[in-house]
């Protein structure tokens, strides 16, 4: 058994093997949950490295980047939002699992057995298959999962486009494992299963030959993200594609895959990306007559309606022609570069917050999270070219300087604090002037 002090060194040196589920039981066996490293948290540099590799290979193979900048920022924004609750709460998947283990387990498998390790690998992947399948077949669960499918590009950043709501339903499908599998073993595999699914979000890798028969691969997962009719409700696998082959949900990639939701949401604003389907369910629920029909709105498929089968009618799914043009922001290149810069500044605060969570007061944490959310919303407004974007950006820059002055935010390089203040003072002036002009123009139109 490794001591907690050794885990950081080992987890970093293991590097990319963690991302590909290539770890040995002897390297990743722990007696208690507290000893299990936060592999997802430590994966950030490997996410960045693989994204850069994808960019290089895409330029080499296709002569262009693997996606659009505005879509990339939206995916990254969703990833940031999805991680924020963990600053205040422990993982519901793990805490609920521990509760069931401590109170209702039927028997104890040995935590230090390699057979327990391999059994848990299969059991977690099996649980993920059924969670993922239900996330497409039950409307209220789809309301969370749809955020991951909203990108019209398909690249490694798409893997980071996660839902903030999804962990509040996924835990249900892993709960039966707590009747016999120790929490420490589960806590390892729930992370590895997630990390494995990062690298399959790419178009750079076309086929893996015989491995396509057993593993979930980029080709199989491209089908899952397609909105072509032949792609809908297919290939739910996490690590092993065998579950889809066993339960009749497998589909091989053939014609060109068009990505995204069947009804694109046409926005880069993070809150709409996360919650728009909940609003749709709310409106549909009240507009649908009859108690049982209202219940069906929640628990049948997203395409269901009165008189239709549980999962809806496939012929009602819009046909794709291959000529679909993904949503692209009308913002200028200069404005897009500005949003990238502001996102990078926010990301430095985000990483520093996660690195020093225990040293920060609850007030500072709340203020930082508020600033992060305001930044992501403002970036979305700027990319969407919303009329109120200038006002929101003025307030955001003003909030940043205020938090900096009161010590709630610290620049990445303290020696450049003066430059930092000057830059954001200029930003406040620039966006403030634009806001005044817009307000003045609006009042003139009303007259």
C-alpha cells in the first residue's frame, strides 16, 4: 500500500497511462478512499498536451485546426462550470456509494486483490453503459447530458463539455456495486473510466483495427455524437464497446457524421448550454394535458409525445444533408482574441483556486466562483453579440479589479500587478464607453 505522500509523485510519473486506462492493479490499489489520488484533477496538463498534439496532427493531416475557436471556448467553459460544485461539495457518486457500503453491503470483496480490481473495471463500465443509455432515453436525465452533445465540432475539447447536473443522476447506476465492492476500488475506476473517454473525442484517429471489436474508439464515439438518423441512440459504451454489441445499440461508422443536437441551440452562452433543455421540459410539461402524459414528458424519451412510442419517431429527426454549417460567432477576430485572453486570465484564477481550496475562506471561494461564472457568461454574450454584452463586460472587469484590490484574487505573476491593474482599468474604460454609446443610442430610438 502506498502512503499518501507517495501518490503525487507516482500519479505524475504515470502520466499518459492514466489517460488510456493502462494502469496496473499494483499501482492503483488503496485501502481507503482518502488515499486515492484525484486523478482527474492531476490530468489537466495531459488534457492540454493531448489537445496540442491533436492541433498539430490536424494541421498536418487536414491543413486546418480540429474545430472553431468559439466552440472550443464554449466547451472549455462547460468543463469549468461542471467542476465548480466540487469546491463546496464532495462527489455525490462517491459519497452516496460510501453510505450504501457502510450501511447495506452484503459482503466485502478484498480491496487488495487484483481480481477485485478487474471485476470493478467491468462493473463500473457496465454501470456507465446503462447510465449513459438512460441519459438518452429518459428526458429528465437527458436534460443534463445534452450539454455534452451540444458541440457541432468533434475534438478533444468536446470531451470537456460536461454537464454540471449529470453527477446528480449518474450515482444511481453505480449504487448496486456498493453492496460488495470496496469504495476505494470504485473511486479509482470511476475516474479511470471518465479519463479514458477523453481521447476518443477526436477525428485524427480514424480506426484502431481489431481493437474496434472490443474497445470504445474514436470511430465508435463519433457515431454516438452524430445527429444523422443512423447515429441516434447508438454506441453508449465507456471503455468497452462489447456492451453495445450485447444489447443491440452498436452502430459502425459509415457515412459522414454531422455532430451536435438534432435541434441546434445556436448559442455560446454557458447557462443556456447547460440548462436550456430543462426550460423546454418545463414548458412542455405544462402544455401537455393529462397527469400520465405529464409524467411521460419527464420519464420517456426526449422525442416522445402523446400517441408516439417511448423514444419518439425516428422519421421526425431532421435529415442531415452534409451541407450543414456549424454555428460560428459573428464577432471580429480581435474580439475573439480578447475573449481568449480573458478566458486564460480566468483559468489561471480557476486553477489557483482548486490548488489552494483549503486555504481560502468561504467568502473568497464564493466571490471567486461568482467571478468565474460572470466571466464565462460575458464571454458567451460577446461571442453571441448580445446587445448587453458591453455592459456585462464592464461590470465583470470592474468586479475583477475590486476583488483584486481586496485580496480575493491574485495575479499569476505578482510582480506584474501594476500592469494587471492598468490593463483592466483600460478594459473598464473601453467597455464603459461602448456601454454609454449603446444606452444613448437606445434612448434616442425610443424617442
